[in-house]
C-alpha cells in the first residue's frame, strides 16, 4: 500500500498476530498451551487484489452456543484487522475442531478437595 513518501507493507505474521489476539480475547484463552495451539491453527491468505482471508481452527467449551461463538469471533477478527491495517478482510473462516470440558470438571475437582 502506497502512502505519501513510500510503501507500507504489513506481513502475514503481523496479521496473524492480530487475529490471534482477537481470538484469545473472544474465546477468553489465558492458558499458554491453548494459546500455542490456537496460534498454530491460524492461516492468512491474500486475494489477487491484496485483500485478506483468515482461517482458523478453534476448540469451544461444551455447552456454549457454537454458532454464536463463531460469529462473534469472525466479527471481532475482521474488525480488528481492518481497523489496525486499513486493509479489507474478505472472509474469516472458523472451523470448530473440538469441544472441551468447561469449568464443570474444575469445579467438581474443587468440590472434592473441600
């Protein structure tokens, strides 16, 4: 993208990092192991017009509405990338790859300890 005195290039890695941080925020991921898994699952592609396509695979907690989580994730990733890079995101593809136990197991373990 040309701006005034030269060009500004935004790498796919920078865009991947924005998508990653947006996803961590939406999915409320704080665990380092889960963050690494998510980061590896994010792919960034470009169209011939230099628009952005983001694809990611996620794990959602059991009992949560999958479609709602996916939609919120798509909207937030698109919004953050477009706001920070001034480039158009033509699609954010979310694949729900797995379902994990939510806080039920942790609470059960806590109750057992007491």
